[in-house]
C-alpha cells in the first residue's frame, strides 16, 4: 500500500523532449511509496501560447484538466513541469479570487471546475509532503565526483503570490533535496537567472547568450553538472550547448540532469531506466564514479586510516629528528 | 431659547456642493432658531463680528456654526461668543465641510444632509449647559524622550530658558544617529566635531538630568502634571564608580559581540564604551555575549576594573519623575536588509547599508577611517551606491521618500574619492532629491568635480562573482541594461519609524500613522504639537528629515514648552465626566474601565460609597459613561440627554 497518492499531470514536454524527466520522476516517487494517478483524457495546460493571447482561454485550458482531476476525487495534483504548474495555479487562483472570471472560464468548458484541486510541483511534494528525512532514507548509492549547481529557473518559485513555494529570490528546496541524498551542491548564484525560455525559436542568439551566462556561472561556482526541474531550462542548457559554443567560441561540456535523475542514481536505479542516455551532453563520465554507500564508507574509513598513519609517521619522524 | 445659526460658505469649499442659502432658510423654520444666515468666511474677522453683533441685536443665547471640523475652529468660535458675553459651551458646531461638502458631489443630497446635520447641532445647542474651567498648577519641568540631535537641542533650549529638563535616552550614550555620521552635507564638516560640544553641554548643564540607557516605562497624568516612570536598564557596571578608562574593554575575551553603535559592521567586546566621545563615557555589559552571563564564568572585567565598578547582579531600576510637558524626539529606524532578497538579503558581507559605510568612513569607526571592505579588509576601488533601497517602494510597504539619502549618497561618493583617489563611484538613482540650501550644488559637485557616475535606473539584483559583486541594473536614460563589477555596494536603506514607536505613542496617547511616525497637530500650522495637550514632537519621530530640520524642530518644540510654562496656572477642560451621587450605586465598574485612572472611590457622610472623578485627570473619553449601569456618570457637554436630542432630531420626519 502506497503511503501517499496524488494525481500526476505530466504535460506535453514529458511525453516528448523531456521523457527522461517523466521516467526518472515516476521511478523516484515510486521508490518513495507515492502512488500516482494519471488523469484520463488530459489535454494542454494552456501554457505560453494561450496566455499571451487570452487569459480566459488560457485558464479554460488549465481548468479543463483541473476539473477532470477534481472528479477523480484527488485533492492534490503534482506537476513536474513548472510551466504547467504555473498555468494551473494561475487558473485556480484567478478563478478563486474573481467570481465573474470563474464563470467566464467555466462557460468555455464542459464540466465546471469548482476550485477543489491544489497544484504542487513534484519538487514541492518531495520537499514539503514527503520530507528530507524520508527522501534520504532510500539512498543506497553515492556520487562522490558530482558537484551540482541547482538551477530552478524563473517560474518555479515566482511570482511569489502564484507559486507560493520556497523563497522567491533564493530558493533552497532543490539544494536541500540533493544534499539529503548525499550529493555535493555548489553555491550557485544564478539559480533563477533566465534561460531564455521559448525565445529559442524567434531569438536564438539572445537565448544562447543567456544560457552561456548560466553555464559560465555554474562552472565558476565549482560545479561539474547542473540540476534542473524544468523541461525548457533543460532543453536550452543541454540541447543548445553546442550552439552556445559555436556562437561564443566557448567549449562548454556540462551535463544538465533533472534533479530526479540524480536522486534516482542515489537510489540505485540504472542510468538506462532514468533516461540518462537521452541527454545531449553525456553525463556518463560523471556517473561512472557511482559507488554504493557501503563502498563509500569503506573508502572513507580507509582514507581516515591512511591519514592517521601519515600523521603518526610524521610525529615519529619528528621525534626521531629531535633525538638526533 | 434663542438660537443663532451661521452657515459658512468656506469660499467654494462648502458653497460649491451645498446650497447654503437653502440650509439657512430651512433653519429659520426650526422652532427655537431666532436667527439664521450664511456668510462667505465665518472664521474671518467680519464673519466673527457678525456673530457678536447678532448675539447682541437678536438677543441670542445659543450659537450654532455650520462650517469645518471643530478640530479646526471650535476654539476660535468659542472665544468669539465668549467675547459677546455667552458661556463658551453654548457654541455647537456642525461639520458640513469634511463630513458633507468634501465627500459628495450631489448638491441636492448634500444640502439635505447638511440641513439634518445643522438641525442636530441646533437640538444639541438647546440642551447645552454652561460649563466653567478650573485652573490648576503647572509643574514647570519637561521630559525629553530621545537624546539625538533633535532631543538634545530641545533639552538645551529648555534648560537655557531656565526649565528643569529630564532627558531619557535608551542607548548608553546621547548623540543618536548624528554621532555615527562621518561628515555632514553640504558643508562636509565633521559630524561629531559639531555634535560633541552639544553632547558635553547636555552632560554638564545643571538644569539637565540625563538618564542614559533608560526607557520611559509608564506615563500617567495630564498636561502640567505628568508622573513618569523611567526604567534604568541594568548596565552591570556601577556608573558612579566607572571612570570610562576602557581597561575592561581591552581585556574582555568575548570579542565577537554585536556592535549596536556600528550597526554590526565589525564586532565589539561584550563590555564596551560605544565610542570615544560617548556621553556619559561609561562601560556597559551586553549579557547576550558576556561569558559571565552566557557560560556562567569569566569575571575578567571584574578583576581588571581599577574601581571595582562591575556588578553582575545589577537589576533594572524604576525611577519616578514629575514633569509638566513632554517632548518626543525618539528618532528613526532603518529597514532591514533581509527585505531585499534580490540584493542578497544581508548574506553578502560586501553589500552594506549607508549607515554602516558611514562607520567605515569615520575615523573613530572600526577601521579608523580607512575604507576597507568587510569580507577581506581590502580597499574597494569600485563602489556602487543604490538609492531608494526600500524607499518609494510599495512592494516593501514604504511608499514615502526617506528624505536625506540622495544627499548622503552624494556626500559618501565625494568622501570615497577623497579617501581613495583612484576609486570610481556609481550611483543608481530614481530622481535626485536635493531641495535644501546649497544641496543641489552639492550633488552636482559629486558628479562634476568628483566624477561619481550617476545612473538613472533601479538595480534589479546583486550577486557575487569571484571577489567582485556584480550589480545588475537598468540605465533608463540610455534604455539599456548595465552591469557594474563592484568591490563594495552601499544600499541607502529606507528610514522607518524607530522600533517600538507605536508602543511609546500609546503610552503618550498621541497618534501615529500607518508607518509608525507620530502625527503632528496640523501638517502646516502645528508642526511640532500633537493633538494631546502638553506633548510635542521633534526630529525623525515625526517623519524622515535631515539634521537642520531636526534641530529646527527641537528648538520649536522647546519654545512651545516655554510658552506653555509662561503661565503659572492652566485651565482645565470642563467637558469631563461627572458623577450624580444620588443615583450612583457604588458598583465602581467605572474605576476598572477608566484608562486614565481618573475615577476614585469616595465615601459619603453616611458611609455610602460612590465614584468620584478627578476633573484634571479625566480626559473626557466617555468610557465610564458607557460602563455605568444606572447612567449616574455623565460626560459633561456630551450627556445622554444632549446626544438623544440629536438622535431624536434625525429620527423625526
């Protein structure tokens, strides 16, 4: 019997370019005894294209899904993609705060949405509902070579009145989760800097310059990979890395992993089932260092013993010199 | 009963949206009204003369003036009818300006409402009784709360005028914020050099009694006769024995104590004298850091002190002082850096506040006047100033301008160049606000002579990159984004009310605004008075202001006290509660509800217990009248009968 149950709305990206986010997220949540229920006949969340044209239409697209979830009898939906999440929250809060807006939206959809669904990111349920302690308990493996720059992107915690999660300017939830599973996290100041988002289509050069800044700051912070929680951030940082190199004359080669993939690796899941092979910039070299926690403990003990022996020898040498 | 009604046009303020002639005509139909008229400005000299003449000509014995708020002119018209031989409490005002003409544009509705309002006033006036003031003695001592420059100026002016002054300062030394500044704009004269002598005068003046490291605990009484409880906080050092030698401070092992005087820009010792010019120059222990208090053992200062002044057992002490007037100069606070997550929320050591930078510039500061950045104690070559950090920012809850930041940033930019000639300053600003004498020339000098680069635009974020702080902002004149790699960033953090300002206001029974600043009696005409008789304001407690304005207010408040104390006797307000001893059952619930302690128990000759109101203490709030189960306690001038007469009038159709 699973401990927790949520509706799980994957959204379009996780069926396509971000399928590895979906694979890894589901496996990690399964390991954490979370039961996920996929809403029947879900549709577009109403993200970017709709809300640039019409807020009612955008909310209606989201509310159609929320209405389906409401009928499933689940009060919380967990959403891996921040863009979907933001669309859901905007629709929900907009309808809750304005009765006439709610009526306009409900007029457009078959079944009305009555405001009974809470939307949370998968990051939020791991951080707040499941908790760091539970997340840490499932760890079987260590990644000693990894130094991760946690990258949250623009909308996971902002605007604060919509996101209602973590610190809007200095989020720490992903940092804490990664630290809980034993991964080294760098002190990264560009956690929220713009990745260029969907401007990759109309203004590719601008996006490449923005991504270059994020990559360079990650390297400056001492990281050798970046953890993300957003399909679009992942795409801009990973897929466009060669474009960045071509445009800026740089030589970046930084793996961009979903935070769920990193957590999955520490849970002993295979790179294949976590979709690591689907990344453009290969992470294979980095994760080859993976060992079990027992091995890590042995290595640590051995290193300590060696250090002790070295110190003892130093002391011995010192006394000898003093004697002579 | 012959009531006279005077409807004021107040230019077009009232007549613009009320048919004043119609109101007057309607009043003439009201039984008891012998005369009704309307006039352009009733408060003007001819307007007042008309009232006086009408009283004589028409033999009027009650007067109703329908005009502005009684707050504005009740006293004016009371004096007018008194001159014509009527008791001043025979006046009644109907506020048809603030309550009617200013708030609605529908002339017909306004006129109807005005008619009802004036009718109510007529009904009340007909029930008004003559009341007579008592006179009482004034205690000619003054309490000044706050020993910053405004409070010290007020204290010195009062004392020089011969008044005894009690000066209460909550920190261990007088001087306030000004004592922390390095130089002052626009003259670049040394702040402590001009303030120090004043501090010494305060300490040495035989009319001034200084309570440093003390707070006002409780205030009882009324204008002319206040009883003040002052809490002398425990310093753990006997200030009679302490010579201020500083030996304890040198030897104290608790070296990482928070330095309140330096706003934490560098640590201090747990036992310390805040700064070399401190008045009084005495040591004080911070029990949050002292090892004797935290760990229960140390005692180094007790061993080292040559006069044996250390006393770890010291307790707070309550002292009572009687005064006749109070000047509140309790100063200001600064918004916390954690309000600015986009600027690092205080996490980056090289992002500091303006007052912290002031301490780095100051020769008696922690770096002895060498500008060294906090992280690595190196000299910054590029300094970025961010003005309006919080000010004029609704998202911070601070919509107002902090008044003096534009000027001190210009000053700090000039001083930075003086200290480090090969440095470059950048100032991000919204507007440059420099309206004082010589101020605009000063900000121009910072730009033209000292090469400070002024960038018009807001800073969106600050982040560290290696040893530099990258400041990202907009240049709205060029329409581009700008990034400056700075060594040090100075935020001009917004001025807020002093911590605890609302609580002090409640003790004083004075009003404060949404932001905690104290409200003056009138924004233009009574700038240092409050609406509570005997309580005056000076300095930033009333709102952000610079040194000249604070000093001006300190002197102004002192002169107001002098004027108050020029009389030996004051007149009490007779509009206070009165007990009808025949109907009082002696339940004494009124004693429990009176917020001023004005009701006392009284034994009649037959041994019956009744309530008794001390007229001079009663503030006339009326809480007791609402409490009394048998209507025995009545507020004069607002009795049940008087108020019911008004209610009956509007209920009749």
